[in-house]
C-alpha cells in the first residue's frame, strides 16, 4: 500500500512540475498545438499546489493514460527553444553551491 502511495505522490508531484513548467513555454510554441489544453494543465498545477485534498485519483490516472504522450510529443521537439536557468545558479557561482559538497 505504501509503495502505491509513494508512486502516486511522485506522479502528482511531476504533474505539478509540468504545470509550472508550461508557464515557461513561449506562446509561439503553445500556439502551434491548440489541441493541448495548456490552461487546464496549469489549472491542475494550481489544484495540486493549493487544494491538494480535492485531487481526484481517477482524473489523475486518466491524465496519465491519455494526456501525457500528446503533451510530450508537442514539447519534445521544441524543448531546446525554452531557456531556463536554475535559481540557485544565480545565487551561487559555478561549483560553489552547498549541495556540491554532498
């Protein structure tokens, strides 16, 4: 039972990360894929982040079974167009981040 809860938590966390990351995809790329429900993905992220207790597991499984692959197909070829710099790299010069010593 715990293994399933850990798996589900990991899936939900990844959906949250996807929803947050979608905000960084330029409109020019999103406009190429009008069939991808961009606003719904961000909305799911908001539910996960702010009203976790309202998550419907059946909806989560449906998303995984039907929505992830089309999203991956749309984003993968354009991934390199999205520029992203981790926040910690702004605060710490290269090789000086505290986690580097772990």
